[in-house]
């Protein structure tokens, strides 16, 4: 079986040597076409309408060709105790407290040494906010999960909770306020390629999942998870079957002993017909109610 290092190298090579150069070439060709159309328009006033039509088409194409796609991995992070997260005013201040999880071969992950249990919140893949730009370039040291609306909505929901007691799968009642929130992406690469998620995210996610991202996810999950942890599958569904949430669901349940497992709506999801089914609108005071109100099964 390939090692995690080999699998990650395969994915890195695919993104860095194939996808990114292709996008760069497409962008250059498009820019050249746009320049030629503008020059033609300036020299041929009798065909102004035709040039405007071509420009309009090229502009639309331009909007779907990613220009700021970053092939770098988005690390998993330990955010801190859940109750404390809800008390912080701005999510940007929470992001500053992120601690990157480092996976070391044959050594236990720091989160397993902690006296506290974890609440492992799993998303499908990072998007635009997770790769912040500075002067048109991605700031490598700032790449991290849930930097935008996703994180804001998590904090908003946590800020309402005063009752952190839940009934665990073994029947015992537990106060989870001190559980460390872990944020991880099932595929820790920008599957959306930095543009509208409807365009590329699903097909790139599935391609990387089959190339080894699934095995990498399971390996990372095993190093973080310990018995008694809370696991929240908050992946989006995507646009085809099996859903992205279902793919991740099946991978999680390959790990022996996983319990206290829940499937919830993605934190950035907004239900147009029922606004209560969203993290942003959650206003109950019990974490048990959060697990009930935001329940969204992959089946």
C-alpha cells in the first residue's frame, strides 16, 4: 500500500504540474484573444456590434477560468475549547488562535495527548477564503480552514449555547464545553479551483478522492480521533450521487470504534425554504438542540 507521503506527492504533482499550468495557459490565451478583439474593434468601426458580442462571450469565459488557484495543502487545525470560541467577538480573532496539527510518523498527534476530548468538525474541501490573497498572491502562512462565512457561522452558533451537556453513544451524560474543536477538510486542497463551487469542486474532489485523498483522510482521522470524541460530518452534498458527504461518511465508518458521530448541514449552508436549518440562524441554547436542528443525513 502506498505511504501517505507517496499519496500526497501524487496529488501535489497532479495539481502543480497539470492543473495549475493548464489554467495559466488558458488564462493567457483568453487574454490574448481579448486583446485581439479590442484591436480589431478599434480598427474596424463597421463591426462594432460583432466585437462587442465576442467581448461579452470572452468576459463570461474569463469569469470561469480560475486565476488565483493555489495547489497548496490546507492544514488541519486545533481551534480551542468550544465554549471559549463562542465567547470571542470576532472570528478573525479565533483564526489567530489556530494551532496547525502536524502529523508525525510513528509519533502520537498532539491532540491525542490532550486531557480534553475533541470535537472533530469535517468539511469537504477549502474554497476562496481559506487562501487569503495579498497583492494578488496567496499568503502561504495564512492558509487555513473555515476562515470566512463557514467559521463566522460556527462561532455565531456557539455563542448562543449555554448548555453543553449531551448524551453520548454509551448512554452517559457529558459536558463537552471543554472539548477542543478540530477543523479538517476531507480533501485538504482547493477542489473548487478558486471559482464558483458548482463548476469544478465536485469533479476535482472525486478525482483526488480516488487518487489517494480518501486514504490520506482516513490516516489523518485515525491520528486525531480517540474514543469519546465527537465527530461532526459537515461536508456539503455536492451535485451528484453518491454525495460528497456520503463518500466521507463511508470513509469515517471504516475506522473501528467511531461513535458519537453526527451528520449536519455545512456551516455556510443557507436553506431558502427553512432558515432555521442553518448554523447562522441557530439560536437555541443547547448543544443537543444544535445536533437535532442541523441534522442532515447523507442517506
